[in-house]
C-alpha cells in the first residue's frame, strides 16, 4: 500500500514537471507568436509517449510473467497437497498396521509365556517321576505291584521327556517367529516415523509456498497498477499532443485530469 501511494506521488511529480516544462515552451510560443516552440513541445510529447508505451509494455510483460509464475506455483502447491495427502493416508495405514502388529506381539508373548509355564510344569513332573522311579528301583523287584509302579513311572518319564522335547522345539521355533515379528514391528514403526516426518516437510513446504504466492500476488497487483498508470499517461500525452496540434495550447484543466 505504501509503495502504491509512493508510485502515485512519483507519477504526480513527473506530470507536474513535464506540464511545467511544456507551459514554458507554450508561453514562449505565445510571446514570440511562433510555432517552433510548439513543435518542440510536440516532439517532447512524442518522446514521453514512447517512454510511457515502453513502460506500459514492460508492466504488461511483468503481469504476464508473474501470472505464469503464480500459475506454476499453484500447480506445485496442488502437487504438494496431493503428496501430503498420500503421505497422511500411508501414515494412517502404517499406524493401523503397527497397532495390529503390536496386538499380535502381545498375544504371541502371552502364548510364549503359557508355553514356558507348561514346559516348567512338565519339567517338574518329569523330575518328580524320576525321583519316584529312583526310589522304586530299590524295592520294586520285591513285590509285583512295585514292579508295575516302576514300569508306570518309567513310561511317564519317557512320555514326559518326549513331550518336553516337542515343547522345547516349539519354543525354539517361536523364538524365530518372535524375532521376525519384532523386526516387522521395528520396520513398520520406522516407516511410520519417516512418513510423519515427510508429511511435516510437505506441510512446511506448503507454508513457504503460500508466502511466496502472497508475494507474487502483491507483485501482480503492483504491476497491474503500474500498467494502468502508464497506459493512462500514454493516453493523456496523446490528448495533450492533439490539443497542441488543434489549438496550439493546453487547457488549464489538464493538470487536474492527469492524476495517476
């Protein structure tokens, strides 16, 4: 806004200076009753018209250039929004996947703890059966029922040993599965964090782009005002030249008319 008022003041001073210069020529022309000074005034107006036309065309070029740049920036902004939206969608999916994996890991750990509890219980039974068999081995041969007890304990120990081996193998296999699950949790969590970081970067880029868009929009507005001002000045110079050609003078109202 301050720049706009400054430009208006500059145009006003420019016009006042040039009108004052023209008035000197025209005063000389009236005093000397000659047309030479009027011709000089026309030449000056031609020069000023060319200047105004050049500045007007420059302003037109600036409006077009800034407009094209703004269009490109808007396209970039749209692309950034699309990428951020895609990233946020991916983050949501990764978050849901992470929750699923965490639930699976919790359930897996519970199952593993239950398996460890079963192994420990079976190990205790196995140890107890071995103690009983060792004690029975000292007297089982004395009576038939003792022998049957010994055989039962021996069968229990063998069954427990086989069951223990099976459970321990299952536990070992679960450890591989657990590590694979933990790796997937770590990878998914890292992917989620990366996605969040990327979304944050897109948001920052969009914020910076919006600032640039505001600056470009201001420049377009300034260039359009400059375009209007120089175009108005070009028209007024043409009108002044026409007045000189027809009447050899300028009406005093011109100073009020040309206010840009």
